[in-house]
């Protein structure tokens, strides 16, 4: 659904690092559990992301969730995504951990993800959920 008319109030988009194997596997994992069809997905280098992301987020090396017209990234985005998946509301407890600590862990994983998981485009998300 690459021609989705972006409605910042009703559409939730997960922007991910396209060449990251961990990111692609995470997108597939989310897509497989998103039984309500809540999320759309876009690679950070896609035309859609380039057109819709604010300039300061285009180079952000983190998952970005666009929800209700707001941009969330790093650990906050990850938690907000998890909380909306069936059976994962319990992850709200992680909001008790200070953001700087959650983001520190996030940044360590982000910094080593290519070395640990490799690079490659491999997401299996259906075309109607992928923004191009």
C-alpha cells in the first residue's frame, strides 16, 4: 500500500533500518503478531520515509514509530509497539526503567547489530502493509 494517504491521526507506521537483518526479523515478528493490522512498515531509506520523516529523524539510527501524529524512537518506540500486540501489554512495566537506561541498552544493541546479526534485506511483510 505504498500509495497510502498518510493520516497522522489514524495510521501507525514503523520505520526500520532496511539493510539490518535484526530489524527485518523484528518487522516480520511484529507483522506476524499484529492480528488487528495496526501497523504499516517502511524502510528508513524508502521514498515514503524520505517524504514523511522530519529532517532530524532521517538519519536516526533507531526504530521510529509514527503514532497519533507523534514520532517516537529507540526504546520508547519499541515499547509502544510491543504494548499494542496481543499478549504483550505486560511490557508496560519497562516504562518504570528510566529512559536513559533503556536507550543505553538500545544503543548498545544498535551499535553491534550488523556484527551480531548481519546485513540483508529479508522482510516478508505483505505488500499491502509495506510503504514504499
